């Protein structure tokens, strides 16, 4: 190779020639370190490090203690809500609406002061699987009730469920009974009662021959009495309660009397309903005799019962007029002979007994006198003479 040809390795040789040796570098480094370290005071550095460590330890301990205290406070507060501790006593009438979801129930419980933490209440209800047990109804709750008691208190069979006593008077028709049950909070609406009456197939033998579809099919079977209901009460169960009592009152002996009367139970109840709406407590059997006499001897009045109470049933509950006698309805006993198709009211036991055991008389007519007492007559002429003598029929 020519001597003037450039060899790249010559650069390294040249650089290495000027570079200090490893020993020289190490020595120079140690020299610089000694020059730098000379003014330092190692003992003071250790003291600062120890102080800093101590501060960090104290801060850590304080943080742990603070967090523990905070968590303890949160836990105690949460436990107080779950267990109903340290709450000012308050009673609440709490209503769960049909179809209301659990989230809405929890919201309103918080608004009423029964719970403080909705999220915690939701978690508790989920863990205990009680969300689906909440039932529509009105309940008596209070702030002494813990989460478990609150959830148990809004179930269908809860002892905290509000109840109401309702007295159904003798002679109320089905529309009046339904309106009364709604007024007392037993039902939310008349519509739901009509639906339950029309379409639920109740397990009673006396309803077997009455077709579904019309709520008036239960007319006559809703026995008047004083009942205790939940508020609200399941409409089917509410109506069933009335018919259970009716069934209990229709004893074997009484049913035997029905069978020997020549009428069906439905017909006896229809007669009893006419008696209940027309008679007073002192003349039930006399009114019963008039009805029976007209049914048996159709020639006397062409089979027409001519009972004003049937006009009231079809005219909306108003006092009957002469015009009402022309209303085209099978319940119009001035227009159509025989019994109306169903009872016009729900009779009590005294009216039912009177329907089975009319007075022994030959009367076909009766009218209310100025003395507010019914007067009974065998003939139409006797009736007309009496009416002409009474002030209440003049003008």
C-alpha cells in the first residue's frame, strides 16, 4: 500500500496518543472528588435526613389516623341509618302506588326522613333480596324502623299496612258500594272494581249460572255489614270478602227454605232487594206479601209489580216521576211484568228472611201516608181513596 494512502485507523492512533491513560483518568477523577468533597460535613447531612424521615413518618401516621377516623365516622353514620340509630321520632303514613318502582319508593322514603342514604338502602335491599317484595298499599311507618323493618313494613302481608273499617248499609246498590269503597281508600277507582266484578270468576256456587262480562252480575250478593279492608285492598279480594260473608250467612237451613219457596236464590234476592228499598223496619213482611201476591195472581195488576224503587234504579237515583214510568228498561216494573232481571240492591238478612216469609195477607197495594207510614190495601179503589185523602199527594 502506498505510504500516502489514508488509513482511517490512523485517527484512532492519533486520538489515543493524546488520550490520558485509564489510571490517569481515575486519578484525576479521584482528585476532583477530593476537591469537591473537601468542604462537606457528613454528620450534618445525616441529621437532616433523619429529621426528614421523622416528619414523613409523622405525616404517614397522621394520615392513617385521620383516614381511620374518617372511615369510622362514615361507618358509624351509615350504620346509624341502617340500624335507625339517633333519629328523631316521626310517624309517616306511606303509600306505595300500583306499579311504582323501588327507586321511586326509596326516593320518597328519603324525602320523608325514613332513610338518609338512598344508595345504601338500595344496596341493602338488593343484598337481602327484598326489592321485589314491596307491594302497593298504605303503611304506617316511623323513623325507629331500621332498613330491615322498613322493607318488611311495605310488604303485602305487613302488620304495618293501614286498614280501614267500612260499613255497607242495607239496600246499597253495587254502584253505591263501589263509590263508598273508593271514598274510603279501599280501591283506587270504580273502574277497577267494575273490572273485578265483571270478569273475575269467583269460586261460589251461587254465581255458577251467572255469566261473566257485566259487573252488575254481583248485585244482591255483596252482603251489607261492617268490614275491615287494607287501604288499598286488592279489588278482587275486597269483593270476595263481601261474598264470603254472604255465603256464610246462607246456611243450609236457609238454603233449604229457598228451595221450598218455589223461587231460585237469585229470585229471592231480587224480591229481598225490592223489600229493602221499599219497606221500613216494621213492614218488611207486609211489603213482601204485596210482591208475592202480585207475582202469584198476575190478573190483579197484569203481573206488574209497580215498585217505585225500580224506577230509582234506572233513573240515576233521583226521585221517580210519571215520565220515568215510560222508561224502556227491563228493570221498569211499571212497564214490564214480573221480577226485574237482577236484584236492584244488596239486601240484609232481615229482608232476605222477609222475602222467604211474607205476611199472610191479601193486599196488592200500599202507599205512604202523611204520617210517613205505609198503608196497605186489597183493592185499587181503596188505594185511590186513601191517596185522595193525603196532603202529600195533592198539587
